[in-house]
C-alpha cells in the first residue's frame, strides 16, 4: 500500500517512519541548530546541563508534528515553524526531566537521566529553566496568540502530571481518570504541536481544527502504547528505563485491566504492591497479563484512538500534510505489533 507524497514521490505507508523522518531531515537539522543556538541564553553555570537535555538522540515526535502539520513541501522550512517546534520540544524536555525524577528513572534516550547525572534537586530546577525559556521564545512571535496557546497547554500538561502524582500509590483510579490524565499530560502537547504547525502555515481554520483533533487522539494512543511498552518492551530497544509504573505505584491501563481480571486474593496482593506495602513482582505481573489477555485489550485501546485520529482527517485527503500525518498512525500500529509477545 502506498500513497502519493506532497513532494510527488510515493511513500510506502509500511515504511512511514523512515520515509517521513527522512523527509524531515533538513527541518530537524534546522531545529537542532536553533536549539543549540539557544544555549547562549542560559546562564554559563547551567549551559552544560541544558545542553545535556538538548540532544539529538530522541525521535522528537512533537517537533515532527509541527513540521508535518505545517508541511508545504520539503524545501519550505519556515523559521516560524522552527521556532515553535523548539518551543514545544523545550516544554517536552522539561516534562521529561521532571517525570524521570518522579519515576526514579535511571535511563532516558539510552543515557543517564538528568536527575541521575546532576541530582534530583538540581534537575527540578533545570526543568523549570527549560520551561521558562520555552515561554520566552513563545513571546517572540508578532502576536500573543502563540504564547497564549503554549502557556495554556503547558499548564494543562502540568495539571495532568499533578493529578497523576496525587494518584500514585492508590488504587482509586478509574478508566475515566486514566483517560483524563493522559489527555492532559501527553495528548495536549501533541494537539498544540499540530494546531500551531497548521496555523502558522496558513491552512484553513477547518483544517487546523481537524489536525488539532488528529494530534489529540494520536497523543492518547501514543501514551497508551508507552504504558504498554513499560511492561512488554525491552529497555535496549526502547532506550529508557522500563518497569517504573508498577514500581512507582502508577496505575496505568495495563495494570487497571489486570486488576479487574485477578481473583480477589491476587488483587489484594497487587494492591499491596501498588500501595508500596509489598515488594513489586514485575515478572509475575507480566506473566499474568499474558495469561489474562491484557495485551490484546490495551492494543485495542491504542487502535481505537489511532482510528479516531485517522477519522479526523478523512474529509481532508488533498491537503499536503494529511498523507504524512496518517503515516505516523501506521508507525504507531507497527510499534504496538512489535511489542506483541508470541503468546498474546
């Protein structure tokens, strides 16, 4: 299966990841130059720390969404898109620094986390500095519209993280609670990345709204996938510390479904682990998830959101970004399939 690209070539959807990100090579190079150019704005004492976070080893999905949503061809690299891509990436990096502290994670992007490298106290403040600089960059657009959208999204992301933090070590979490948390903490930045990319590129308001909805559903799907990978992934391939959700008492969809399917005695045992009253047993929980069909149902939840993301763009097949954005849906489907254990 293939679809015509805006550049006039054909992109096999099954190879969407490499094809799409190859198209974005020049855009990502400009983003990298811009981000490293921002280091001079940081105080000399913390430039090395900021540089440690601004690396090139991650996928940079949110900047990719900015560039793809504002796609006008491979040679059309808008300085405005580069700047707003830097804004959303800096916000994201700040959340990662804070997440790793709360999760006690050792590895991020196949290297030591900032908290592990500099200590948790310094890392908290480093994340704050990254947030602050992102908002400073957002103020440099001609109108306040960009800064307003970014600051509102940042607040919503933080709200999601706060709610999740308050629910750690508790089994008083429903499916609706989980959906709300990931809508805020992950999907919101996907949504605003798509919205700002399309808006700055001058697309019609209807398409901007459709792309925004696409980003929201893709973000929810991506977070559910990430929560699935925390149990079924391999650290070497994923590139970050796994198994942190159970260890930190975070009730994600795989654990919620497992909790529903265990016997009363087994549920009480797992509750003790989530409450921090008993040592966690990740191998046992992974085996139980396999036996009770948890993987398949979580994968279906990812599929439902990916399908909703696809549906958001169905009325806009001829707009330049559409085929590339839909390619990202195929990427995520492939990533879920790659996690599937032989027995699931």
